[in-house]
């Protein structure tokens, strides 16, 4: 069986990305399930080796044909964009621009079928903007680079999956952006993604916006009736097993219990909060709707601990596992 090639982007090089990549690729389990290529800067990985006392060999490559896969070798598709003495734990335009270029190269490789999936280490939005790339985050970069219009963020944690109608916008703007077509699109994306992953007729629960899902107009201004109910009815009419809007304060408990395969959250914190309560080391971010596979850690750059060698690699390891799991069967 040929193991899939997973391209791991280094994220913001001033954060913990280089460390957690080295730690993750130090586990034999990861080498057992995939062939990993780090897309980043080899000299930054070399520096990160000193943080975690690693003796792994960093191989700088400029084409995938140069890669050699063995447990003690890390192949780095080296874009050579950063100074060797890049400050650790600080926002900089240099690291923000480089983080963008790492993703850009990964998308190019994925679209050209040279790699089977992308797994991203965290970037810093302030650094990204200083570097001239004014995106809210990875999801929007990937959508732009792949010319994708219908996409969403899905978070996966033990016993819970959450997909979002809106993400990186303020709560007032989020409510304005929610409409029946967008809600329906996200329900459909969730259904298609889980069906491809092997779940037959996924059970999809849709959150309300207001407390108690509006309680028949008692709370809010009829947002559930206007924005959500038509979308759920349309999905049901197309044979999708969707229910809602349901009160968010009890829905996530029911989902963790196993009543549903995925929850459709209306805005960022409604969906992120429950996932992160289950553990920052367990959450994985999956961008659905793209023509390529992309997973990510569900934590930030952690500038406060960067360079100390104490960053936890478990979320990245789980993101790699899930990327492998999403590669179509027969590709492995």
C-alpha cells in the first residue's frame, strides 16, 4: 500500500509551528501512516531542533523527487524566505508573508496532485496582515487560492464535529451574514463531507441563533424563522437528515452523547467554545468544500511559549491522522 503524501505547512515561523512539526514527525506512528513533506524554511527547522533537542536530519529539497522517506529524516520543501535570526515569539511582516507563501506553495502542489493533502501549522493574523495579506485566516486564503465560493470550517474533536455558517467576523456582522441559502450550503457541505468519509446518512443538527432557538419568537426578532427554518426544510426536501433550529445550550451535550454526527453552528464562538472545552490538544480544523484536503491544528501560534520546547504536538498529530483519513480510498 502506498502511503499518502501529506504537505505540512510551517505556519508562522516565530511561533510554535516548527517545534510541533519536529515533535510530530519524531513519532514513528506518523511515518507509519503517511509520507510527510514540510513546506517552509529549512534553516528555521534546524534552529527549532535545538529547542527540543532533536537529532533528526533536515533535508532541504526544491522538488518532491528529491525527497527520501525514513523515520529520522524530515523533508523540507525549502522556500528560503526567512533570516536565520528571525525573532522568536514576535509579530513580524517577514514571518507573516512567509506563512502565506508556504500555504500558496502547498496549494499549488495539492492542485497539481503532487501531494494528497495539506496540514497547516498555525499562523498569526496580525503578522499575516503586516506581511501584506489581509485575510481573516487560513480558511479564506485557501478558498481564494482554489477559487472556491462555497466552503466552511469544520472542527473535529472526540465525539463532536462542528461546522460553521460564519467564522471570523464580529457577532453583529455574523447575524447579518446568516441567510437561508448560506445555512443550506453549510448543511449540504456537512452532509457531503461526512458521506465521503463513510458515514451513511449523517445526522445533522442545526443551532439556533438566539437563546432557546428563539422560543417561537420570544427571544430575538424572528431570526430562526427567517434565516434557519427555510434552510432546514430545503435540506430535508433533498433527503438530508437535518433537524433544527435547536437550542445550542443543550445541543452540544446531545451531540457528544452521540445523537448527531455533526452540529451546524451559526457563529465562531458558538461552535468553537464546546470543541475547545473538550481539549485544545484534541481539536482539528478541517476546511470543507475545497477541491483539496486541508486539516489544521485548532490552536494558535502560542508566541508566549515559542522557543521553549514545551509546545504540545498532539493536535498536529491528530490533524495529520485526519488528513490521511480524508484521502480517498485507493490513493493510499
